[in-house]
């Protein structure tokens, strides 16, 4: 299982899109992103969706999206949207 905070598709030579394909169905991933987190690579929210799309369909995943919690900001408590893409959220 893992937690990805503001994950990008590429960072300092690490190709996350390639690496995420190695996640096995018994693992679960929890993504946290913000719609206003924009870098030279693009929207962090879009990159998180791209990473989740690259996972095997059997891998449980959840995405929490903040509207205004981009780089250098604190995550506001209670102001977020949870998007559940998981086929199975029971403990593995």
C-alpha cells in the first residue's frame, strides 16, 4: 500500500508512469492532489488521473482532490472531494 501526495508523472528522471505499472492487485494506493497545483509539467490533478489510469484495473485506489491547496499551501481541513475508483476497498 502507498500514499502519493501531489504525485507527478515524471520527477528528476523518475518515470512514475512506468513504475506504477508494477503495482500488484494486492496493493492499494491513496492519491492526494489539488486542482490549483500547476507545474511546468502541467496540472497535478491531471497527472494523478493519468497515474491512476496506468494502474491495473484490479488495484484499489482512492483520490482526494482539494480545490485550493497547491504547492506551498496547507491542506484545508474538510474542504475536499473524495473520488473512489476502487474495485475493492476492504483490507487486503
